[in-house]
């Protein structure tokens, strides 16, 4: 033993004796390499034999030992202990006692989807020939151990577990839907089990011990199957029709277009570089967000970078991809790639994380499929471009005397892996103090789910409004157009007054 101690704060609750839950602090011997399960076993064996918790295989295969460690769900048999930890039961489940949750509700619902291979026809011959390539997705989703860490973290399940029981159930469905031997109607089952209620925030992937990408591997392919059979919400059909006919997701008049009001080339004085600005539907069409685009252009021009704004750019296609319309997105991809490449500029800047993620992650795959090559340009989020490509003189910025908090958009943080860059920019502006909020990466439900069920989206966003209200700051930086609109609306509905939500471009523009 090294003599070092670990401070462990444990959630305790015995409904037969306690009026309400409480936390108890324990000190246990700490050794490098010990797991969280080791610390709980020490507490149980040496301090309190009444402590209730569950574990099984100790190798991360049974999934029974998932708990929240310092706010993050994880398998405690695999998670290494630290010198200070807070251990709690998973969220979104009833607590039986201490760290034990009641899993029966969700497990019963999973049993209801017939989680076994359904076969009607006999194989053509014996032995049956099965191609390994046909089981590619099946093998990936079959890594799920049913720990329910994803369910504990899901913002939609937290808001309404009846409409969306969580990623784990869809993963179980996918295990059979993507098994070529299965003949059950998994698509209809998935639809009625909340397939179109997934917000696509990727929080489930972040906490999954086996890094299963539920939105990419499961939700989008299942939605594609549903769309091919005309099993989709009517609002999705309407959105798709409108997007394909107008090239834009919003139902605003064309006169609102920021792109039409701007010059095709916003030239900078003493130009040192050029960049293409992919504006995005919301910044282009919603007058409340026009300043986001204008500020981005102003910042670039003041730093001697000319901005090319292709007039032929259309929606990036993100709503189609998230709705399962993978074939219909191809024409949008082709239009945007050719419009950007026609400028001869090889660097593209976005101010919408959804657009940026789509251009970075999906366009190379889709354009290669339809044209046999990748797009000939690099895509940057605005914060990424500023730090990597622009020689900004931070000392010349105007002092603002402002306290702000920061919201991590899902498509920027978990989608593009951009977390520190916006914070670095905020902290570099003189007089601006960044006050971190609780759960800065909690989804605000400003994406496609808002179009599918606006009431559910507002229930999800209400939690974000409460977090902001408790901070008592007057400015929220949210570098995402849809997050700005959603958080603004949520603050208004929650009667939180005097708080301004703005894009990072608007904040930096004020300091120039």
C-alpha cells in the first residue's frame, strides 16, 4: 500500500429507512491501477456492509455494473479510480436502494420487441452460405452489453421515456434488423418505439464503453429503411418536399436571403488570402441570424481575408441525412461541391456546426459515391479557421467588460471534436470573463427533433434554460444558429429576462 487515500462520495438511499437520498463520504486506500469497483468493494468490506450495488463478470461484458462517476455513466469494473470521485446511480431509472436501479421497465419493453432471430423461410441449402460482409453492421452493434449508460445520458429519454425509451432499445432492434437471416418487421417496430425521436446529439456514443455510434450506425440506416417503405412522420415528408423544391429548410420568403443581399465576393483591403463562406439555411434565411453571417464576414475582411459567397449554394442536406433520405441528398451535395469548386478557392468556412459536420464527414463519402472523387477543398469551423489560419492580433481587441457562459453545440463538440477552440477565443478577448455552466454540452434539441415534436424539444431545452438562469449571467455564447434560436425561445418560455444569446462571431466582432 502506498499510503495515499481516495475521497469517495457515494449516493445513499434506503427507501425503507430514509426520507430522502443523501451522500456519504468515505476515505479508502488508493493504489494506481485500482478500479472504481475495487473502491466500492473496499467500502462494503471494511466500512459499511449495507451498501447496495451490482456487479457481475468484472470484465465489462455483462453490463450490470454501470454507474455515474463524476457525472459520467461508465462501467465501474473498467473505470480506473481517481483520488476524488462522486458515485451515483444511473439517471432516468427508479432507484431501488443506494446504487441499485430498477431496470425492469426498459428490459420489459425490450422483451416486447421480440429480441430474437425471426425466421419464416428455410435456407436454400444446408449448410447455409453467409457472407461476412453482410454482417458488418451486425457485428458492430452486437458489441452492446446492455449497460444502459446511453439511456442514462439521453436528453430525449430524460424528457419523455415513453416516446423514446432510449438508444439501447434501438441498438437491440438493430442487432436483428441488420442480420440478413432475420425476417421480422423490425422497421415498423422501430418507428413505434421512437425511431424519429432521436435528437442525434451523439451523447450516447460518447458514454458508450464500446463506442457504438447509435445515430450513424443505427438510427440513420433504420430511418432509411422506414423512408423506403413510406413509414415516416408527415412533418418529415413535408420538410423533404420543401427542401428539395427550394434548396432551403426554412419556409421564409426568398426576399429574406442574406446571400442575395451580399456581394458574391466581399473583398478585403490588402488581401492576403481568400476563403469560401458556406452560409447555411438559417443564417441565410432567418433575419434574426443575419448578423451572425455579417459578423463572420467583417472579422475575416478586417484580417485581410476576402470572402467568396457562392450564389448557387443550397442546404447542406443535413436534415435529409438525419431523416433517412440518403439518396435524395446527392443532388444537394453535387450542387454545393461544384459551386464551391468553381471559385477556385480551397478553404471553406462555416458558422453552422451541422453544415460543418456534413461537409467534413458526409460530403467526401457521398461525392465519392456519385462522382468517383472527393471534394477538392478543406472545411473549417469559424473558430477552427481563426486559430489555425488567421494571424489575429489579440492585443488590439477592444475591452468588453462582459461575463459570458458557453453552450457546446452537439454537432460542434461531439460531431467535429471542437471544444476548446471557442473557449480559447472567448478567453482571449480583453474584459470577457467565461463562467462555465453545468452540463455545457447538454443538448438543447434545436435540430430536426424540434420539427418533429416542438413540445418535446421545449421540455428538453427547459433544462438548459434552468442551468443558465442559475448562473445569473447576461450573455450566452452558442456558436450554432439553431441552438441560438432554441435557447432564446426556451429562456423566453421559462420567463428568464435580460439574457442575450449570441454567436461567437458576434462577440468577437464587437471587440474588433
